[in-house]
């Protein structure tokens, strides 16, 4: 281990008091290769089927961009997930509003925020990237854009989500913010490396359950919920988006990797900054995933319970994120 790396571990982990160095020394060391094998990593246990769909694209020689779009679409269309796409919990007025972003190896990106009635916001985000000169479209006009491109109008409010919203509403005065926790806040963020060694990422969510109408989280904000730099690496986030936005979380992690941090060290430092800004909030949840150009990955969260799925070397497995 280089003295620089050793210094970073000491300064980040020991001085910050977030965790012991023994946890870090037990991290799996993946030897960097000149050309990493195809890799897909994504947040939470729904990352397993999402990774599978993404890896099918990569194994056929498809691009990382096509892979991450195909991967997260699985979760967007799954009514069981209550925080992404169809079945996502609505805002305080009962409207399901979606945020999504996508970024490719050329640094091109697109996003949508507060988008309604659209099953695949990630594909609309990609259309913003590929068919306009803009990065972010929001609200009704984003829906008009999707409509013009032929994305069908879809009712995203499932019976389960409507029942949960009605129960919440009966117990909460208008505008009272529902406290976030892991059970209602599990965005899918996905990062991939293709057979050409190019990186891309995607991030999609229905956001904070029962949020103030109009609220937008980190997921569609390039540099917050998602960032890709093909020379360095990529990062994505899940959890309380407001805190991710405040530290430009994904951009920060990529820049730390550029300075020599490993993906895990960079995630640890981003979480350290969030925790420092939020003393006395043990319930606050944010989790980050990162990969570097060598195919190494890292994950770290503010608290326990964070899971992520990694598909690499023919295996698609669920891991517990460190905290
Ligand atoms: N991380 C997703 C959100 O806060 O909306």
C-alpha cells in the first residue's frame, strides 16, 4: 500500500472516527487490470434483477449506456418497488412524480424531474441527452416532451401506494414532512463498465415518499445523484437527496478518486462530510456506490442496512454496504 493511500486511510477513517482501520484492511482487494471485465453495480436488492438485464446487454457487446438504461428499466416497471417508477409512493397530494438521470462515457447527460404518468423516466432522460441541447427537463413540459416522443401516458399509482398515501394523509397535517428512512427511500442508482472499458450510469426514483409537491431530490441532479468521468470513475447515490445535493456527492466522489482515493475511500469521505453536517441525526440515511476505471468498486453509507448488487466475473451477488 502506498504511503499516500495509507495516509488517506488514517486521515479519513481514524481521525474522522467513522470506523476502525481494521474494517478497511479487510476490504477485498481487486487487482487493477489494464482492461477491466464488464461490471454492473447497483443499489439495493432490486439491483440483482436490474444487474442481470444490464449484464445481458454487456455480454452481447452492448454499450454501458444501453446496459444501465435496460437495467434500471426493470425496477421502474416493477410495481412492488415503492420508491421507483410504477408503484412508487406519491407526493403529499397523491401524485407520483419521478426523477431520473443518465450519463455516458463522453460526459453527455440528460435528466428529468417531477415527471408524471411515464413508465420509464430513464428513457426520457436519455432522450433529453440525445435529442436536445439541454440537460434537464421538468414537470408538465417534460411530460409534453415525453408525449411528443411517443412515451404512453401511464397511471403509476398502484392500489398499494394509494392505500399507503391515504393512511399517511389521515395521520399527517398537510405539508408535514414524513421522516425519511430506508424503507421508503430506495432509489436505484446503477454504474457499468462495458467490454470497451467505457463507463456509464443511471439513477431513477419516485423520491421521498409523501414529499412536498414539487420537491426534487438528488437523482436527476448531475453531480449529486450521479456522475461519470470516463477517465476516472463513476458514482451514484441513494437516500436523503437533500444531503447528497448539499455536498455534490457523486461529483465529489469522482474528484476524490481522481486525487488517488479508492472508490471505497471516496465514498467514506463523502459520508463523513454528510455526517459532520448532521450531528445528532442517527436516523439519516445516505448511501453511495462508486467504481473506478480499473474495475474496483466501493460502497459506504451513513448507517446499517444498505445493500448493493455487484455483477462481475460471472457472479451477480448482493452485498451489505459498510457504514
Ligand atoms: N435519493 C433520492 C431522493 O432523495 O429523491
